[in-house]
């Protein structure tokens, strides 16, 4: 199982209903993400990048094709089965942080560890906040943190369980240039340290250039795929 790629998309399509009739969001998409590999998804707005993340993570069922996480065909699992498969092995980071507003920074980071019944969850959360430079903000609530600080908490929360696969959807999209660089540095440093594979949506060409491979989408279709700059 450990030798299998974390993610395989095979001829995936996604069609959703709309008032004007069915809309083809994704079509004929195939992608394999190897263990520890870092891949960037780029393309214009509306090209299907975020939808691809949702399908790959098992949050949206494809209309066609096959999605495998860790060798498991997601079409054969119900919602609970997909959640169980993701638990502790898959994490997500979003543009809008998605921190729990009634929890402190350390409680947010500890939450997935506690769900996984990891001993010493709060101590581990504090250690992760130290890794992202936020020890002094551990007991602050999200509304007391800047956008850059909130995204660093979100990164710590995502990587604390040591997932094998991290999905990141525009992780620097809501940040100013200085904070975007800081978060990008931390993202790639922590992914490398933990060995997680990374599939990242971004509009930032400099961020995409840090990936090992860049996949370009247009109108829901893959138009190019190649290595990132050396």
C-alpha cells in the first residue's frame, strides 16, 4: 500500500447541473501524484482547478473516470468511507484559512490530533506553532490574528497529523506579497520535512515555479504538463 502513489486521476470528468443546463467543469483529466511529489495546478479563473482539488480529495464525486487515493477507488466508498480513508493521511489548506473562530490557535492545531486520538495533542500543537513562528500567539483567537498568521496556523493544523498528501487551494491568495512569500517558504519547507505529497492550486507563477511539476488547465481540460523550472 505504501508503494502506491497517493493520488491517481484516470480520465476524470465532472459535469454539474445549472439553470442553463449541464455544465462540463472537468473533462478527460488524468494525473498521477507520486509519494512526496510537489505539483502545481495553474490556469485562468474558471478553468476547473479548485473543482479538480475537490474531486481528487473525494469531496465531489466525478461524473466520469476514476479517482484513487492510496490505491482505493473512491467510487467504491461512501461518504463515511472516504472520510475514514482521508483521516490522518490527507489534509487541506484553503485560501480563506477556515480556522474555527471559537478556538484558539493552539486548539485549532490540536483539533485534528484530538480527533485522531493522538496523545499529547496540545503539546504537539504548541510545537507546531513554534515551527511556524507563532508560539507567542498560541492562545489568541483567529480574529486576533493577521491574515498571514491565520494561514500559518492553518498550515500547522494541516501538517501536524503528518499527512501523506496535502491539497492546497490558493494558499497565498488572500495575503500581501510579504506574507505570501513567508507562507510559501513555510509551506515548501514543512512539506519537505514531513515528506507529504503536495497538489497545489495557484495563480502565483513564482509559487508554481517552486513545484517539481506544473499542470496547466484551461476550460476544464489539461492543456500542458511538465517539470517546473530547475
